[in-house]
């Protein structure tokens, strides 16, 4: 005997009977428990949360099935689990490194650098500018034209009105001096402390 579809006035969007969803859930979803648990174990290190996560996935899957039973249960269950993990991470607003083992599997990406990376990048640029300022003017100009403006050696030679050989020498001297200043702590590119 079939039940009538859900007729809760507050939930007019429900289309499947509870008995239809129950039968589908037992037939299609519960046999996927081992696969679901494997997925959760691989993506969440806090083993004490696994049972709660599983129940939350089951609850979301069941509620969604009351509206529309999905055609394929396995991808639906795993996508629901993935979305639940993402929701939990977003709620915490911080991604603890011990919490998620495979961020790529969760498809979470941020194009924005964090404040620590921005601070380090700015400090690196300040150090580079200070090092460039220590170079002799012609060497600094050649390095700038090559590394910042991206000009070829022949274009630099034409712009600076010097030979390509001289450009090569300026670039070699400039890059060595920058490396010495930035990585060896030497204050003067001419070898004077």
C-alpha cells in the first residue's frame, strides 16, 4: 500500500512519499556506506567526527530525495559528502592543516594571497628595490630593462646606445651583484662591506 505524497503545507515542494524515499534509501544509499566512510576518512583526519559526518550526509541525502530521488545514488552521496566538508570548513573560516588531507579533492581554491604572503612579498620587493638602488646606474638600467620591461638584449643595446656585448656584461654583473646583496648579506655590489 502506497502512502500519499507529502502534503505538509510548509513544505509544498516535497514530491515523493516517505515510503518511496525509505525504500530507495535502504536499497541505494545504505549499501554505499563503506565507500562513503572511505571518502570521509581520506578527507577528514578527525576520526571522532566521522560518525557525525556520515549522519549529516545521510540526512542531507534523505531530505533532498524527498524532493527528487536522484538518478544515480553514488555520485549524489559523494557530492553531498564533499559539499558538507566544504561547508564545515567555510563555517570555521580557517582551514586547519590537520583537518583536511587532500584539499584538491575538495575543490577548494583561493586566488587571493593571505596577509602573511602579502607581507612577505612586499618585504621582498623592498629588499629588491634597495638592492637595485645600490647598483651603478648603467647596470641598474640594463637589469631593469631586461627583467622588468622584458626587452631583448639587442633592444636594450639600441635603447642604451651600447653594444650587445656590453649589455651582456652589465646584465651578468648586475645579476651577480643582486645575488650577492640579497643572498649573502653583502651591502655593496662592488664587494665592499
